[in-house]
């Protein structure tokens, strides 16, 4: 009897062991496949490739532009800021950004990156965004070696805003959100291109971001890119230096622009009340505008995606007949909802668009 029982057991083991073995192999294969699916490679705009073991949930920006763009997509994934966000702008930011530490910036005249603080925050990736400059790949490789954290660069400028968003979405696993922002950006840029083709005589524009209103942004400078994008003529020649240029009021009279755009309320007050400005064509024709700037300027500072809504705003001012199909109030409301996750009240919208306070 015992011999028979042992025989039956041996037969069962012979049958079941391969099954168990196969099951274990399949389980291991599924586990391995899941691990492969959770890891991914990303090649940045400089051709530098990185492999990440899982979906990215902790991000640090390396500069102000990256900070601004990431905040429109995944503020909850940010572990710190490149620079302080003033109270006026922070009003529009989500609560999760209120108490983030500040790391400083890696590039620029005020570069002050605190590498120790950055390492302590333990981001899974550091993201830099902007225009490609000579030697940037080497700079980022050095930074990456110093902090032991992947540093990824995504090229971003006004006319490639949609591409920049899509690349960012792929990297941080937010493709659904970034696609909406990309499509909105593409639509605005396409409108500017369409309207520009119909312009017969460009409107001449002077733009100053200074409190006094007498430092002009020259032609070709990215700080005034929206002006040229929509087909207006910047009266400040490109021969002026790359940044703002202190000019005389006499020089402004020589240029005598059709429209004056000012970033600061003090400059607007001077231009519209100081008798020395009174004979300028723009002043006489009530064509002096204070640029909306909450949380960020519609034209500049930072030169980021905030300028997308600037296309509709400035286009509607300079070429109302070409932008007659644009409901500016609706577009501004939509933009704030999509990009800042903020619902403007009717009072806030009215105050924002009151360009002659």
C-alpha cells in the first residue's frame, strides 16, 4: 500500500514540477517586463541620452525659464525653485509651491546655484530650458558629474513652444497635459503667422521695460520678440546693444513711434502726464499701453510661455481688424485656466486688461 502511494506521489511530482517551474518563469518574465516598462530613455535637445528607472516625480529647475514652464505643467513635482516668486505672481501659483526651497540658477549674470541644497532636495532630474548656446552641453555634463543627478536640457523659444512642451511631457510623464498646452500655443502662433501675411504697413512700436521708460529694447532682442512676431516694426535699431538702452527723449521724438508699450506703471504715468512727452504721436493719439503683468508680463520677463497670450493681446491692439475673430477676454481666461490653473474672476479680468490705469 505504501509502495503504491509513493508511486502515485512520484507521478504527481513529475507532472506538476514542470508546471510550477513554468509558472515561476512566467512570473519572473512578467516582473522583468514590468521593470522594463517602468524604465525609459530620454534624449534631450543636445543629443545627450539618459535612462530613468521609473516615472519622474521629483524635479528641480536649473533656471527661471525652466521654473516657469514646469510650473505650468507639474508644480506638484517640483522640489524647489531657481528664484523667489514675488507675492504678486505667487498669488496665481498653486499652494504646493508656496514653501519650496530656493536653489538659485545655473546660468546668467546672477548665477548662484546652491549645489548642496539641490543635492539635499534629491530631485530625480534637473531640467534646464532655453536656447542652445555654444558649450552648454559641456557645462551641463560638468554640473551632472558634480551633483550626481541627471541634468536634461530642453530647447525652448517662442516659436517652438509646442515642441518644448511635448518634449517636457515625454520626460516627466505628463503628455496629456502638455499636449493641451502645445495645441493652444500652436494655435496662437499660427494666428500670428496668418495675420502677419496680411499686413500692408507695419505699425511702429517702442517698448521699454524700465521705470523711467527710456531704455528701449532693440530689434532682434528676444525681450521684444512678440512685437516682431506679429508683424510690427520695432523703432529701436538692432545696432543698439543687446539689452535695454538708455535713450534720450529727443531720440524718441526722432523715431516717433505709432505705439508705446511700457512695462512699469511709473513709466506709464510719466509718458501720459509729463508735458515733455505730450507731442509724441503715440501720446497724442492715446496709443500708450501698460503691459499686463500678472503673474508675468504678456510681452517679456521672463521670456517664456507667458508671451503666448501676448500674441493675442498685442495683435488685438495693433491690428484689430486682423484679430477681429479673437475674443480677447475669452482667450485670456482660457490661457490662465490652462497654463496657470487659475480661474480669473470678471473683476480680475477687467483689471488685468485695463491697459490705461
